[in-house]
C-alpha cells in the first residue's frame, strides 16, 4: 500500500465532501462525523462529479442525476452490483492519507 497525503482533516468539515488529486486520480474525500472516506469522484451513470454532491449520513448524492453512493463501500444505494472504487484512508495527526494504488 502506498498512502499519499490528500488533505488536512480541517479542510473537510463534518458532513461535507471535496475532490482531491491523489496519484493522478480525482478522488472524493468525505467527512462523516469525523470519519473520513474516499471514493472515485466520477459517477458511473454519466460522469457526474461526486465530490460536488451533498452528503447525507454516509451517502453522497451525485449532483447531476441523484444517484446515491455509500461512502463506506462505493456501492450504489439500491443496486450494490454498481459501484465506484473506494480507497483506504488513514488519518495521521491532522492530515488525511489515501491509498489510490
């Protein structure tokens, strides 16, 4: 595993998500009540930016067509056969690291 610094934990407030670049990939990092999750930021439906969607509980909603993804697994809510990649996350001090390899 190759964890790469993605962001400072203070830059992603609880209940929010934002895009970061990690190892040449755009990854959406979300803060769910102090626990951080990382998923691929591109919705499989039509490429919507998940990192710009609203977070509700442990779900992010694609801002283009309202497809909902579980932030823990990357699976589409209601159809777990469809998913985006989810990535391991580590918090070290006040920094978030993601393994996008």
